[in-house]
C-alpha cells in the first residue's frame, strides 16, 4: 500500500479527498491529515508518506513553502498540488519545484484517479531505477573487491593486467603515501551468534558498510574482505598516524558498542604504487599478529613492532608430558597436561598472537606425532582445531582455550573408546581361555598373570565387564 498525507485547511475538502481516494480502489491509504504546512512538516518525519496532496493557498504557511521544505529533505516523496486558482503563475511555481501534478478544484474522481495512477507509476519507475542502480553498484563493488583480493594474494602480477583492471574500477595505479590496514575481531563467532544468528557474513557486511561510509566521507580509500571473509582490509590513502588513529578509534567504538567485540589491526609500511599491494598486505598481516594476546583494542605498525620474540618454549615441558600421556593412553594425564598448558599461557601476559600461534603449532605437531605412534589417525577430520590452517583464526585467549579443550576432549574420547574396545576383546579372550582350561586347576591369579594384569585390578575389571565375580563365573 502507498501511504498518503492530505494537507488542507478545510476539513470538508480533506474528507472529500479521503472518500474519493477510497473510491479509486487503488492501493493507497490515507495515513495522516494536516491543516497547514507547519503541521505537515511536524508529522512528515514520523509518518514518512509516499505521497502528499496539498492545497496551494492556506493560512500561516502554504503549499509552495511545504514543497520547498519537503524536497530539501525528502526527495523521494511525491507532491500533488490542489488549488482553486488556475493562474499560470501558481502552476508554473508548483511545476518548477517538482510537484508531480497540479489539480484544479473542484476535483473529479476521474482527474484524481488519473493523477494517482501517474504518481504510482512514477514511484515504481524510481524504485526500479534505484534497484538497477544498486545492482550495478553492488556488482561493481564485488568485482572491485575480487580485484583487490587477487592483488593481495599475488594472483595478478603482470603490470598490464593490473593497469587494465585498475582503470576499470577507477583505482589509481600511483598515489601519495598509502598503507594497508587489516582488521580482525576478537570473539567474532560469539558476536555473530548473538547478533546475526551465527551468520558471520552478515556481521562482516555490517562492519564493512560502516567502514565504507567513513572512507567515502573522508575520501580515504577502499574497504574489502580478505579471502577467508573473516577480516577486513583498508587500502588507506594516508600514512598520517593521527588519521590512522582516528579511523581505528571510530571503527573500534562502533564495533564495541554495537557488537561487543574488541578490534585489533595491523598496519603496513607506506607505499605509493598499486603493484606493491601484495607486499603491503603481507606486512599488515605480519603486524596484525604482533598485537598482544591480552591487548584490546590495539593496532600495530609493521615497522614499529618489536622484532624480539617472547619465549615460545614456555610450554615445552608440558607438551612433552602431553605426548607421553597420549602414547601411554593416560586420559587423566592428557587432561591435566592441557590444563597446565593453558595456565602457563595465562601467566605470560605480554605474549603476542604470533607467539601463541607458534605454541599452538607445536602442540598440533606433538599431538599428531604421539597419536600416530599409537595408530590413531585422522582425528583432524573430527575437529578442525587440529588443522594447521585453523591456527591463524585464533586471536584471543578464550579462542585458544576453547581449541585446546576441544582437542583434549576429542583425544580422550577416542582413546577411551579404543581402550574400551581393547578391554572387551581381552575379556572375550579370557572367557575363551577359561573354557579351554576349565578342567585344570586355574585361579584368578593364574589368569591375571597370563594376561599381564595385577590380580586386584584384573578382578575389578572382570566384574565390571562380565557383571559377575571371577569365582562365581568360574
């Protein structure tokens, strides 16, 4: 339904218009009435009508004044002028400020019907034009983003290809000092679950739209997503530290207020040629992971970050104990080892994300090696947390903890399941052995020693599996 506002100082004219609009049977409803332009302007922002039918001459303020103010702010609204004056000057004035039609009193149903159909047609044409324009702009942004992603990943390296596509997307090949800024979001998955029903793509799009508006307002560059669509990049046309800080603070404030996430970023060295985008992207990614695990919000410059690494060997002893626990299939010790690793990381408050990732990598390598030695393979198919490609997605201590506990639970569950299968197989073998040697003088101690078990442990295990004591079973 199209929403219409009636503006006339005569109540009987408003009632008459309202009845005629209903009689046209067009998809239009009268949502508001006003006695003059001042009243109409007070209501228009709240009511937001599609169409306004206004009298030309009214006390206090007239239709001309109303149209002037409406079109200054609400360009999409359609205004139809109604007047008892047929003077050319009035019509000329109404048309000059974009009134879509001019109706003379007394208004006939036929005239009103034709005018409203004209208005509806105009609205629909504008909607289609807007849709077409938005579609063109959307396709342009998608293709531009793909071009910038390809440049960052060095999938386009030939200068002729770069020049051709840059021209298509109106991106200059050379510019004053610029940089790449890569943004990452702590607790991204939690925020997406709470705000966007788990849809990370929608959350990133919302942030991207905000950043795009900021860059467009300040003519500072381009925003685009990384290949994995979980980070946002800025091709920022400045290396002024104050402008970078202002952009970061603006984005950080929005993201923290609306999504309860903390922002971190990495800033590349300055560059002046588009062909160097890949180098700048790698620098910014490097700088991103030199932010502290516990520092939020924060950003790091590539040429400012401290090259001195923290001790990435802080968990070596715990990882060795973990490996031995896995090889001995000791579930309790496996759990204790993971808890100790997490506590050890917690103690080192100044550890960087880069160092955390190296510790994570060491854990994955050691864990897979230990699992391989006991013929347990393919656990990375049960959890992506054992996939090396997953490491760089971890940008907070809570993510690291969650990954460690998921790996721990997966290993323990698998080992316990295998141990349970092994015990059942042993019990079947014990039962067969006892049947075979039934006529001999055999005891619990004899059978336990035959299978290399301590007698007391074997007695308890036998009863828990067979649901009857050894002597009674014998």
